[in-house]
């Protein structure tokens, strides 16, 4: 079992960040981004209630299907695309090694 994988995040300025992601701590993408001080708010604390960790999936890894709660939140979010997911709902697992994501634009305030 691999304890660390690589996750690629493209921030809102277009800069690519290669992050070392632990798979043995139960973390998700939102928490990983916050740990690396990338601009992901995670206002609801990972409960799929705010979409402030909205990301676009740019690579082909097989991801778990979104839950009904995640789909409902994305339905109410801005800038949603076919490849949209909530970072708080994507747990760091070995199968995600090499995953590339892009941070979705903010609705108002902060970095755009």
C-alpha cells in the first residue's frame, strides 16, 4: 500500500502545483489544498453544503460516483461543468495517484 500519492492542482492563476498527498490520514482534496495553503475555503468543513471547494477533474482516474448531496450542491453552484466535483467529497486514496484538478472560479470576492 502506498502512503503518499501525487495530486496536481491548477490554481486560479493557472499555476500548477504538484502536491504530496498522504493516503493514510483520511484526508480529502479540500483538506489537502488547505494544508498547502491553496485558496480553497471549505466553508462548511467538508459536509458538501457550500461548494467553496469546487474543482474540475482534468485527468482520467476512476473516481467514486458523487453522492446525492454532492450532486444537489453542484446543482446550486456557479460555473459547474460536466467534470465538476466537490473536493471535500474526494478522499485521498492510492487510486487517485496522478489526479489533476483545477480550482473552479470564486463566485465573489477573493481571487478570481
